[in-house]
């Protein structure tokens, strides 16, 4: 019986860890069109950057609560000084405002 309890606990922990992960993909075009830059997988509560560059739009999935988008440009890099856009959990696509790109996202 002890083995079964440990096995079930380990399985539930693995499932919970997967459920708390998200993925984002950067696109060079608006509305998640054009070529992709890269796909990044992360965990809730972490800032994810576009890999030293910026992207026009980002598709996301597996967001548990909300996702915050930060524009490219000095004071907003690396999820700092306020998000430009905040969306609820789940999946979707977000296009940066005219004249700027996304540089990072924070998922909670």
C-alpha cells in the first residue's frame, strides 16, 4: 500500500508541474503571422524574454492565471516598469502596439 501511495503522489506532482507550465512563440508579423522566432516553455511566476530581440506578436498557451506583455525598450525590458497589456489565462495571441515590439512576458 505504501508503494501505491508514493506512486500516486509522484504522478500527481508530475501532472501539477505540467499543468503549471506554459509556452510562448514569437512571430515577426502581427496577429501571430509570418515566421516564428522561437518557442519557449516556462513555469508560472517567471519572466521570459524574446531571447535578446523583440517580436511583433506572441502566441501563448497553458497560462494558468494571467500573462503580462512588456514592450521592447530600455525601461521595460525584462518585465520591468509596468506591462503594456495584461490578458487572462488560457491561450491566445497578442500583437504589440503600433511602432513597438514585445520584448518579454510575465506569467502568473
